[in-house]
């Protein structure tokens, strides 16, 4: 049986050396799979050295991981950044070196993966024949593509596609900058496949072709080699690195019980018992099949019929109960009509507020406790649709919410508020593959940067309501420009 992880790197057809490196191995504890793609920057020697420093830092911190994997991953990246900067200060020839990386840790025991990312290497998730880009390119061209301003083909050909905003070696204390290291976690279901790659692949091979190769009925090593070959066939302008991780766990199956067998019914929770009271044994249900026989009795003797019991007493009892019930009903009716409280007229209800349902509570709690900036919504987490009775509150610096397929949010018939309320503390929000239905106002934004990708509004008169918080008791000079796009043009852009 082949391994469920594989890594490969190639110099490409133009470069003379390979500044890429990768990790694809099982951790020494907890049976975790560590996967990483690291792309060095800074020339023949510098890029390779920076990439190797980052690789050793990851292996050092994740060799024996703690309970908080994301914290370990961020610490590994932060320490790598410190060591790279220290090396640059000591060796003048390496003053321009840096590296970018994507790191993922797959926990197959819990069917979940964690990731941390800096730069323009990428992490994809293949599920149900659909390839979803998890990380965001921390570059000008990457932002333009993720925000829908340019297409994938335009990004691949853009003259500034290799210019990055963030990397290890660019500055000190990157942990203090909340959005410098992109982190997150997501379910990793049986049959899922993770792809980590350098821009040498994503700049040469488009998403559709990558998906077709990953869907081939072949071993991981052959899929990795085929991706490298496709990048070289399209030009091979940069080093190419690919790491694949597959969840080969089998889905849980329910076993039916055959008739004629003894079935024990046991509680799902531990039994609580008092030592002074006897504990009842588990319930045992036994189904027995009748024995087959060809013998029949020659005579059948019927028991004499029993004499029916007298019904006189029963009739008297029922009559007394009926009279008692009738008298009670008459008394209560009289008491109700003559009670002084009935003089008070009922007041009309001005507002009916229903408590949040379980899905709402789980989604808001997930947003509040989210580690990192990205939430990937899947059917395994939240089944669509979800009915809202209160607005979802966004109150963090940066937030990316993406669904692997269209996720429907519906307004409850008694609710009159918004679906999403983006607080002023939030600077940037991106929503993807979400539909809103029957809200008077779908999104309330407080001057935040908001990017919509494949978003649909149905029966929402006010799609986005933006508020501006200006200084109080001061003279204001300036202007608020009118939006340069219509709702229809925005929807057309985001669905391309």
C-alpha cells in the first residue's frame, strides 16, 4: 500500500539552481503528518539558506508537538524569521535573503488539518471533485485575484506576480502583527486531498488543469510528478515544488443486527450509580424464531369460556365521574366570567424575539473563538441553510469566510434585523459562496473594507448598509463619493 503523503521539487527549465525545499513526513508523536512548501528568495545562496533555516525550525518545533498545534506552528515560523534576520546581519552577502512558506499539519485521528502561511506559496483542499484555495497570496497580484479585480489567467501573466508583501526575513517581531502569519483549521474528511505548492506550479498551471491531474486514478507520487511535468510543459519559469497529503481513513459504517440474535442495548454515556442501590443490568432484547415442525396434534381441546364479570359497578362509577366533571366545568366557567382580572384588556405585542437556534449559536461561537483569520464552511460543520434570529457579529481585524459550495442564510419570519453586523474594529472582510434571503438589510458595514465573491442576495431590499463614524463637535471637511458600481455589476464581477 502506498503512503498517504508525498513531496517532490524540481529546478524547472530556466533557473540554474533550486531555492525551494519541502517537508513531507510523519511526526514522531501522535501520528501527525507534517507538510510544508518553502520557497527561498535572494539569489543563488541566500534563498537556499533561508529556506533551509525555515525547514529546520519547523522540524524542531513540530518534532514533538504540544496540544496547541497552531501555537507551535506560529512559534516555528517566528523563530525561523528571527534566525534568518540574525544570519543576514552577520553575513553581508546574505542581506537580501528571505523565504515564503505554507505549513500544514494533518491529524488523521481527528480528521482535521491546521495550517500557517506567509507569502505566495499555496494550500489547496480537494473535496468531492472540487478544488478550493485555502490560503491567500500575500502579494499585490494575489490580492487583486482574490478580490475579483483580475482573473486567474490575468494574474498568471501579470508582470508583478512575483512581488510579495510578506516573507520571513522582511522584519522583526512578526507575531505581534496579527495578520502577518495567516493561520486556520478545517475538517479533513476521508477522501480529502491537500495540495501545497510553490508559485512555480500555480503561475504555470491553472486551477482547472491542477484539478484534472489530482482527480486521476493514480498514486500520489505519480500525481505529484504529473503536476511538475505540466508546469515544465507550460514553460517551467521557476522552481516547482509539490506536497500532497491524502486522508485514507474509511468512512464510518453502521452494522445491521440480524434477526434471531441477542442485541445488547447500552447507554452512550457512562452509567451513574449509587453504591447503596443495586445497578440494573443492560437491557437484553432476544428475538427467537419459531421452530419448524411437521407434527400437528391430533386433537384440540378448548378451554370453557369464562363468565363475564358484572358491569353494574362499572356503570355506576362512570356516571359519578361524569357528573363530577360536569359540575367542575360549570364552576370554573362561572369563576372565569366573574374574575376581576378579566376587565384588563390584553396589550398588542410590539416585538417577538425568538431565541437563537443551535446552528446560530455554533456559528457565532466558532467566529468568536476562531484561531487565525479564515473560516471554511463545510457541510460537516454547518449544514445549509441556516435560519437567523439575530445578526452575526464580526468583531476582529481581518476575517475571511468561504464556503466550499453555496451556503444559504435565511431570515426568520419574525426577525427584522440584519444578517451580518461588521463592527468598526474590523478592517477587512471577504465573503465567498454565500447567499442571503429575505433580510430587509443583509449586511451592515461600518466603513470596513468588504470584498464579495460569488455572493447572492434574494428579496433583500437593502443589500449593504454602510455607516460612517465622524468626529463629534468638530467641523468636517471632505466628501463621501457615490459608489461607482451597481448591485448588478458587482454580482456579475464576483460570479466570473
